[in-house]
């Protein structure tokens, strides 16, 4: 499928999912988010992960991550959350804004975050220079001493608008259309390519049951050349479903 056709198909599916998710009650989101949290606590890739990336959720229409963030921090994990910024000038092929993952220091640090216009807890620009960053950038890192591990993650828990499984059994993800995660992952995996001895990053989506497209429904997630498959999904039913292939 041509790039323009993929983009059009993605936007059509986003519109469909917006209508579908508008009917999901806050009570259902709360219950499904709790099921996901309980399943994650016993999920080996989560239990064993020392350094994890977790998105900070919008107030509605997606899996809520507050309990996961608090649990991970209380368990002593290094938690990294999204931070959007302008790309360095040398990245001529970058979009207007790119995403990095920055370190949360504690539950108190997390609770101090202010919400943006979408209601998402957000990192204060004034504190970024004090935080460890996965990809780095123009700001100087000053606070974290573990330089060898500073650029690595073990597990990334990802949001999405819709998910499905392709014919090969791989998990496809439809994002919100800004390309933040795909651009981050492409940069991150290129950065890690020189260190093949490190364990690979595991990618799992968190999905309300309404966000998983049913086989035979006539709807599927369109993908382009830069879209990466996930290793699995944690569903609002509490079920964890894995991709049948290891490549992403």
C-alpha cells in the first residue's frame, strides 16, 4: 500500500476508534486498568525489568497507568516517562517535535508533575537537565551516575488507539498519528545496535478490550515501512497475548 493510502486508512481507523471509545464508560476504563495492573504485577518481563518506560495516561479513553507507575517506583525500578521536545539542529530529518524518555526519581517526583492541556502529567522543562535521558539531547545530564546503563531500557509499556494481530501473529499498533513512538524506537534501536550483548527491549501495548480489532471484523491496523510490531498486548480483561514472532 502506498504511503498516502496508509495515512488515509490510519486516519479513517482513528475516527472509527474515537467514536467507539467515546461510549466506554469511566467505570469500565477503571476496571480494565485495574485488571491490567494486576496481570502486570505477575508478568515476568515486568517483574524482572529494572528500567522501564511507561506512558502517562490521559484521563479518559485509554488504559490508566497511575497504579503501574506508583508500583514500579515503589518496587525500586527505574521509571522513564515521555518528554517531548524540539530535535537538535543536526537532526535534519526529524519532525518538529520528538520524544525522549526521562527518569522519574520517586513517587513524590511523579506526584509533583503538572497536567498539560490534555490532562496528562508532564515533565517540567526546567527539571529536564537534572534528569537521566534515554536518547540524550541538547540538555546536559547531571544527576544520574549509572552512565553504562543510562541509554538502556528493558521494557516499554505503550499506548495506542487500536491494535490487532496480522496474519503472521504479530501485534500491530495504531498510534495517534504524530509518530513519536516510532521515531523514538528507530533511534533507540539504532543506538543499541552496537551493543548486541544487551538484552533486547520488550514492547508491550496496554489495550482496553474495545481497542483490539477482532479478526474478520473488516477493520485492521494499516502499517507502513516505519511501523514496528510489538511483542505482545496486555488487555483490559487481564489476558496477556504474545506475538508469535520475536521481531519488531
